[in-house]
């Protein structure tokens, strides 16, 4: 997206119903859209420019990705893999169009109460008001646009409930979308006989592993009141376990380096 597209972005953002995109998400989108050739800056810089704390940044990025508002691309350079973020304008426009489309009306039918049962106020189960809208996306499509975007279109499948549960568990444990993508980055999908079984097995394996934390995706804050929540440091030195007398001011309980080391990374 170029600077010439910022005005359409602003109008599209204004068209999204209030409450669907939180201020923190909007702040992140504004930072990304300000880069004309794609946002290649690291997550630490991205969080700083969006005025988000590291812990909150991960949640905001995940929320934007789940809504399909951010496209992520990977390129390879001498220094390694580069992550690029772009705003998905068609999806942003779609959110405004769907919400402002007239919903499908549901006729109210009066029913007599059934003896031994529960009285129902309507004659049928409620239908999603946007189900018939051409811009409506099912939960499967939403997942393939966000958490499972790394799966090629030719290998996509009907997503079982267990995949939803595993992705929620990974999110709860603090596993980033980047970590999930990295797990599948070297897969030769043309040789995968059953993508559904393959993805389920990999996700189960990820859930069974300890989370590998980073400076951006940090462990939960420990209970020590002396530990600084932002820097995960202490105002005094503590002895490093099996460190031959070495000391550190980093919190051994919730600093990402020491938690990873304790978990075998």
C-alpha cells in the first residue's frame, strides 16, 4: 500500500462499525499502512511505533490477523527470514459492507409450551443475519485467511473442531502465529497425502511442547513484586543456578531467556 492509498484506508476504517476494531488495533494498522512498500520492521519496532507494550502487542497483532486485516509475507535475505506486514484493504472494506447490509429477517412464530420441555420464544433456531450476504465468510475461510494462511489453497480441508480447540490452546499458552507458521514453513505440501491428518498431528505436537518465548512474546509475569513488568529485571542481583557464582538482575522466574533455558531451549 502506498501513501496515495492512505485516504482510502482512512475512509474504509471509518466505515467499520464501532467496537469491531479496537483503538489498539487501529493504531497498529496505521503504523503498517504508513510504510509504502510493506512494513518490514521488526516486532519490537512495530510495537514501539504503535505505542503498545510487548505483551499487549502480541494480542493486538493476533486479533488483527484473525480478522484478516493484516497480510503477512516472508522473504529470504542474507540475514535470514524477513517478515513483511501489509494492510488487507479488501477485507477492511468488506467488514464495513457486511455490517451495513440489511440483515435477513426472521419471522417470529408463537408456539404453545410443551409439557416437560422448555418454552421457546421463536419457531426456529436463529440464523446468522449475514449468512446470505455474498461477503459473508465462514469460520473455515476466516481461519484459512489468518491462523492457517500458510496452507496452500489446493490442500485446504473442512476444519474439524479439534483444530479450533488446538489453536485456542496455543493462543492461551502464548504461542505466536509466527511460531505456528515456522513449524510448517519447510513442508512440501505436494507430498502430503492427508493435509487434515498432517496438520492435526503437527498442532498436537506443538501443544505438547513447552512454549519458546521471545522478547516480544514473553512469559506471564511472576508474583515477585520487585520484578519490573516491562523489563523483567530486579533491583538487585540474584545468583544464577549452576552458574559457578555468576549473578544476574534478570528475573529467573519470568524473563524469557531464563524460562526458555529452564524448559530446555
